[in-house]
C-alpha cells in the first residue's frame, strides 16, 4: 500500500489571507492539502510559488518571435515572486 504521499502545492495555499486565494486553483490546492493533512497518511507537501518554466512555456513563441528586447510578462501583479525550477522541486520530492 501507499506509505507516503508527496504533493506539489502552492505557496500559502492554506492561508485564507493570502492574496492569491482569488485564484481558484490555489484554493483547490489548499483544500486538497487539508484533506491530506487530515487523512492520517504520511505526507510531504512541497509548496512552491511559481515554476520558472511556466512563463517560457506559455510565452516562448512570443519571446522567440518578438523584436529585441523581448518583454516577459509575469503573473506577480507587480509583486515580488520567487520562481523555482521544476527540476529542483523534483529533486526535493525524491529525497
């Protein structure tokens, strides 16, 4: 059977005061995290803020075809964001 669950969540997903709670996926992560906490199963929740690959996946074609310098638009609404590499998340998840 399952002995331990490693879940990727969102930074402060369980904090109702977090400004990103307006994003439905963040609330969904928080709800799932709570279910996992209450499940009695051993778990690790990795709470990342933003994956650094997402802007490049979502805006890559625009960046490649844009006049230089290209403009990268982030999702931080002019707030500081800590981007993390998916490779680093995977490394932490497998330890």
